[in-house]
């Protein structure tokens, strides 16, 4: 029997990547298509699901062309995708409105007024909170970013649309439908809809919680494990994607749980840091814990029989650098020629290396669109603090890198208080390609940072290896780790520790001192 392959589609917020792997995780070819997020009103963030499908078809055909692989040798396809993006479709599977992104906070007020009603504890209705914790192991946040809030918002403000909606899906669910014709959700993504009974691995929608959102059980897709084989490609999908109808579709997982696999930190208690568009700290644990105050706890993993996925999720990580690139780094072509680099992010790295540790006492807070962990605050926003005439563009760029690392250290400490301190972390995501950023992370968290090989492909590789397990090419879940290598280890520089300890204290103090101000500026007014 000849070589077989797995094709993974990594559906992000700003782009979709197709990556063709051998069944043991070697990269054969990849392709990427960018698309946009629309922000039609303050707090709104929307996408067109049809753009996702167009991107999947285009990159699928391009990967086949570049690799020269016979489509019949692609044994399976699977998905890693953004999470908590609501796609409402009619009886034909067509979207009835734009997808409401995970970034979207329009539902915050309706959650506060109609859901988190008095009596409140830390902003939560105490009785509903206890019910959610008992049944799901977590609960929706204050920011209105969870699907339950978005469903309530549609029901309240667009009842005519609500009546047309046949199924409420997530981004990956929509792609699974387009490829197989079936409405299926993976358990890891279903958990963070906070409508599923997770007790003793039941992993079934809970009728009582659905009623709180005004939902019928029939409006939600079937829940299956991430490793479940959903079916084969439909004739229409195979034609549009340039693939064989014999290719089997493996359910796949959300980007967070896929990345946790792709980091190789899959043994009990190991932790990884993810530097994607969003990011955070996560690891696999057998015992479920939660810290409501910091919106940190356990969600579903790709292997629910064995593990929960402990998570402290942060909303804006790599997207901070994208904003910097698009809005601050002027005369990009001239600067690229000056610095002798081809990619703008290489330019940012070189600029950051020219600034001292601590960026001459310049602090960046990376809360560009609210934050989940460790703040759980939809009103908070980013800022450059202590900016003076003495600061240069190099200081600003390095401050951005350091600010994300300070916020991630805060999240890491929150995770460690729930479980135990770790002696090192693995680092993944597009941002982990930056050696200077990896070193900054090592210095700020005070521990070695293990940079995974091809860190920008961690999502795709993790779920591809899971598909290989589902298809019978790997024997055990633990075998996944054998095919994920560490490229480089970054040791913390002890000379920088006193400086970064002082700046970290001031970073946390900035939020505590300005929390009410953020609320006045971005929420309830003065």
C-alpha cells in the first residue's frame, strides 16, 4: 500500500490554511487564503461563512496541485477552527445572516438584563451560576461573546430571522455540513456553548439549559467526539474541492484544543502557550477545576474519555501585531528595504531587538477588544502607557511583544494556582516563529520556553494526527506526541528578571487602577 495523507483545514479568524500531511505528521504542501472581519457597529464583529467555504475549496485545489498527490491517496480530511462563532442556517443549510464572530460583544447587555439577573455574585445570577457549574462545569461570561448570548440577541431583536433558523452551528460545523451534508459538532466545541451536560462524559445537550436560551434541542447539531468519522465527501463537495469521494471526513476540533495537541504537551499537567490571532495557556488534566473570577477553567478536550482541557483564553494576541503592522508601521516597503527583510513581521522582530529589555519603561496593555482571562472584562481596552518623547518606534514594537507576554504570564499564574507550577512551557502559533518573542516570554515568565517545530502549523498538525489515529494509522492517543518535535529551547536571562518583575507588578496595577475608567469610556458612561 502506498503513502497516504491527511488534509487539514485550519479555519482562523483572518485566514484559512490547508495543510497536507503524511499520516505521521510530515508537511507535504500548504496553501492560505485571507479574508476579512467586518465591524459594522461598536461591539459587532461579523464574517461571511461562504467566504470560508470558498477558501477551503481554493486551498484544497491548490494543495493538490502543489503536492502532485493523487486525491485518492488522501485518506481523510479534517478541520481545526475558530470557536464560539455563531452560524445560523435555514433548512437548506444556507446562512440567514452573517456569522457572529467570537470577538462580538453585542449580546453583553441582554445577558446582563435577561440572564444574569439579581441576586448576583461577581455579576452572575447565583442560582443560574450554580446550575451551569453543576451541569456544564463552567458558565457563559459577562462579555456576551458566548453563543448562548448571541442566540438570545437574535431571538430578542430579530424574531423573524429566529423563526427561519433550522440549526445553530459553529464555524467548523458549517464546514462539516458543506463536506458531508450532516450537522455535527465536536464535543470540545460543544462544551463552550454552555448548553451541554458534561457530567460523567454524557456530552449531550441539556434540555433545561436550552430552554434558558429559548432553543429547541432540534436546533442544535449532533455532538460527536473530535475523532469521529462523520462520513465521506459528498459528490458536490468533492468536485468543488478537487478531492475524491472516497476521502473520509473526521470531525476535527476547535483551534484551542487542536493547538494543545499540536504543542505536544499532552501528558497530564503539561502546559503550552499559544500565540495565534487569539491565544492563551492550556494543558490536559484529569480533574476538572474552575476559577470564575479570572474566567479560567476546564473545557472539552479532543480526548474526552481521558482528559479535560484546562484553559486561560486571551482574546487579542497576534492580532495586536497585525494592528501594529497595519496602523503604526509606516512606509512598509521602505522599512523592509532598510532592514533587508522580506516579511513585515521579520521587520518587527528586528526593530524589537534594537530596543532594551523593558522598552525604556514603556508598557503596552494588549486588551484590544475586551478580555476573557485573566480579566473577564468586555470594557477594557489596550494602551501604551508612560509614552514619552524619548521613546522610539523600536521601543513601541518591543513594548507590544512584552505586553502580550505580561498578560500571558498573568494567565499562566492563574492556571498554576488551579493545578501546579510547571518547570517549562511549550510555545506554538504564528507568533512563536519569532525568536525574540520566545526569548521575551522566557525572560518574563522566568522559565524555559520550548519552541515547537513549525509552530504556526500546530493547530493543523495536532488535528491531522488525531485524524490519523481515527483512521487507524496511529495506535494510541499518546503516539501523537512522538511526531511533534521541539526546535529550540529558550532559557530565561537572569539579568532581566528584576526589571521584568517590577514591570509585571505595574502591568497588573494599571488594570486595577483604571478598571472603572474603562467601564465609563466603553460601557455605561460617566
